[in-house]
C-alpha cells in the first residue's frame, strides 16, 4: 500500500481524469499481450510446457501463453497460418501452419529466454488444441484474418444457373424417367374405377375442395404423361397405395413399411384415409427427445434395405418421389426427406443402372434449379457423395449415428487419429473415405515425405491386454464409416476404441534411418511405446542409455540431482526395469555425457541404438502352441521383412525361424493359424492358436508382395480371407 501511495503522489496527483486515463493506456500498451484475447486451452501433444496453456488471439497473429506468469511460449503470425479446423463433435481446434510458418514464422520462448529452435517444436505442421470456447476463438481469428474463414463458413452463396442449363438438366431428368419406365422396373399406377368415381362424385364437395380438384386437373394436364405414368407419379404424396417397383407379395408388405418409416422419420404419421398428422410442430423439448428415435429409425430402415437389392431400389424410388415438388419446400418435413436421401446415398447407390441414372439426374436438376434453398444444398451435397461413393465397395451395414447426423447437417464426418508421441489430429472425411484416404490426409498434415512408406491406421481397443493384442491394421480399401458403425454397434466409446497411426512395414536395409524429421519423431516414439509395454525386450544397460537419451529429448540438459532422468525412465521403461531396479547414477552419467546434444540428434542416436536390437523391425503377436512340450505354451510370433520367428515371451532367443521364401502356405482361421514350410526343415508345419490369425496372414502377404511382388495362390487366398 505504501508503494502504491508513493506512485500515486508521483504520477497521478494533480492530473485530470482524462490525462490519467491517457497515461494509463500508454503504459498498458507496452504490455506484450495488450489487445490479445486469451482463451484457456489444452495442448494435445508432448512438449516441455505442460498441457494447460492460454491461446491468445490478437490483430497480428495468435500466441500460446503460460497461465502462471503470462510468458509467451510461441507466436504464429496470420501469414503463417494456412487453415483452421474445428472438430464438429468434440472441442478440438486444429491450427494448420504453412511451410514457411513451420520454420521461419514463429519463435519459442522457454523459461523466459527466446529460442528459435527449442524442444523439438520447430518443423511442426499443425497445433492441436482443446477448448470449450473453440467457436469464439476460431471466429475471432477469422475476423482478424478473413482468409481463415473459408474453412469455417457454410456453403458460399451460389448464383442462379442460366436458363439454358436448367433446360438441359430438365431434359436429362425427363430422359432418365423415360429410360426407367422402359426398363420395366416400375409398377404401373392404378387407375380410379368407375364405381369409385361415381361414389366420389356423389359426395358433397365444399367450394375449397372443388377448387383444389380443378387446380390438380389443370396441373396434370400441363404435365407429361409417358406410358400411363402421369407427372404426379413422380411428385411428393401423402399416401402410397402400392409399391413403386415390381415386387412379390412379401416384398410388397416391406415396401409399404418403408413408406411408413419414411413418413415417420419426416414427422408425419399416415392414417388409413390417406391424410397425415404433422408431428414436426411440437415443442422443442419433444423434438430433442425425438431426435434419437428418428436416427434409430433411419438406421433400421437402411439396414433392412441394404440386405436386399429390390428393397434398396424401392427405397430410392420412394425417396426420389418424396423429394420432388414438395408442397412446402422450406419445411422441416422436406428437409428430413432430403436428409434421409443423403444418408442412403452415403451407404450405397441403387444397384440398378437406370435408377442410378435417375438419381443423379434428379440431384443435378434439383441442385441447380433450387440453388438458393435448403433443397438445393441437400441435392448438391448428395450429388458430391454419390459421385465419390461410386468408386468404393458397397457397404453392408447401416451407417452410424454420427454419419446420419452429419448427413442431416450436410457436413463431413470427423475422427481423431492418435500418434504415439501423444499428439492427436482431427480429420474430416466423407462417407466414401477409406483407410488409404485418411492415411494420405494424415501424411500431408504431419509432413511425411514420399520416401516414408509402410504406414497404416490401426484400430486399437483400450481394454486389450497386453498392449498390442487388441489392435488391428485397417485394410487400405476399408471404409472408415464402417469402422465407426462397428464401434457404435459394439457399444464402444471414443476412449475405448481409437485409431492410431504408426509404421507397419519396415522395409530396406536401414528402415529406422531417415532424413525426414517428422518420420524420425514417429519412429522414435513408436520404439518407446514398444519398450514401455514390454513388447521389445531390452537389457539393463540398454535401458540406461535409452532413459538418458529420452531425458535429453524432453528435458534438455542435465540440471542437478537426476530427477529428470528418473521421470524419463518411468515414462519409457517397463515396470521391471524402472526404479529401483534401474541404476539412477548410471542414467545421470549418461545424461551428463549428452550435454550440448540437440533433441533431434538424441532421437537419432536412440534409433541407432534400437536398430541393433533384433526385434525392433518386427511386429510381435501373442500366440499359443500345443504341438511340442519342449517349448512353452505361450509364445511370441515375430513377423518382419525377412520372415517369421517364434520366441519365448519376453526373450530375444529364437526357437525357430523361417524365411518368407520357405513358406508354402498360410492358412488362417478365426482362432488358429496354420503355417506350412519346406519339408527339409524341422517344425515344417506349425499350428498356432491366436485371435489375430487374419492379421498375421495379411502382414505376411504384404511383406512378400513388397519384397518380391505378387504372392503364390496359397498365401494370396490367406490374404483375401483376412481382408474379408
């Protein structure tokens, strides 16, 4: 208080209020964070400053700030930010950097000292953060730099197409309808009999109903009728007397149930008289409670139709009809019809070519003619999905809840991929995306060069014991939407099952030596992950060297009593080698010997050390054997580019090895694997019990193909069984 009073007498006494405010602002403007809005965020990944930081958004760029003392840890000008990506499901915010921003456009301040290359952060491609205020932070950045708003805004406004273009698309739609009629797939509409006409005309009609009848007759007269298929046949209807395609008696009942489900999904309940009750005008509480039921109804409907081609064609005919000339095109009912059509297109296209042609013509015409409304946006989104989905295999299971909701919101799906260095990357993808598509996107995002090959996505279950026993490498052609649907069906959450990106095939004479900084970091943490979970057995002296190298990577120079060495050892070593078994003085001495070694060079030395271990380049599977009593029942099967090796668990000593050239057949089963090798070797026939037989067979096939080309029919058949 005395200091404040003295400062007030020296600087503020006798000054006018306006003068004092001006002096106050001139002082505050010297503060480094003046004019910067701070948001509490969580940094996803490993770095020396902890996960809890502040994201500062200012007029010149964004900064990462330490919460305790408000020290600026990193600066990123807007010129070095390429794009922003908001996680549509979680609170994730990804800031992608340009190539210039990875190296020259930012600085790092560690413990109050400025450094241009500290902590291994230089060269990163993006920053992944979590914050409940992600929308406020992202749109504030977009306000300062409007270029960043391109990745946040909805579909930009479209200009109306020329009249000639609309006429051409209308003619194409008419031609597609006629081709479908000529194909004989459609059931002819029923005509009103004379008795029904007489009975209906004898009824008392109000003036309103008479006027509506005149308008309907006039509209039908102006429309096109082709082979007794009037124009009203293709338009929205409240009731459906029979199926639209030719079906048998059992399928006819299913077709009527399809129409009932479509109307129920839209919020309409059909009655026996053909009228309908609108359920879409309930209060908001009822609508929220009904959302889950609507999604479940859409999933059940798609699941039934995907199992039979005739029902799938009937579903598409009804959806095309219900999305044509709706009486209230901007209503919630029409939007739900279009949302269901988008979800169906993402699952599978119509199997019949004439119907597929009609679907595309319908979407193109609606997307162009209704360019300014919600129907046009849905049509354009469905057309994009239809064109992409034609290149991938058809799915046999209904989409997940997230996919149905994304179809209704006209936005792509989102998934987080975990790297073994602790970073998470959010990827957005469409219904047609496969595992290869996500791998390509992730490689570009983290900056892997073309020389970095052999990477794959793994489906990992958190409850698997030991680590690695429950992981499964996704096939390149496997659709990511099917993986999410399988997780949802099994009741697994994002915490229980996740996607992990890591190297699968180790090829070449020196697979752990690379000039790519991003790949070196991935390989380094993949080796540490294997050591930490005891899937890569090492000796005590090797553990001492590895702990010291990791301490140099994450903690920097050895500061004092070796506490950082103990923490590093606990993070990377298995329990049997951690304290008190690991000699702490020896780790500290090795750490002192690394003084002056930059983090990337320490990583390179650790990978050089790991290259001398025989199992570093192998994928290890847990197997059981019962064909000999000379070996333990529980074994390890190591598969690498050279061949197969059986070992005792936790040991490096090989019991038997076979090169890939010696394999005659690989026959996987759901819980067993048969390996047949040349007869001149001992243990030429191996029968192993494992739940990962198909994974092992596929890995063997991929290694053989990568080394010497296409495999023999016996091994190829095993690989095909694994893919199925």
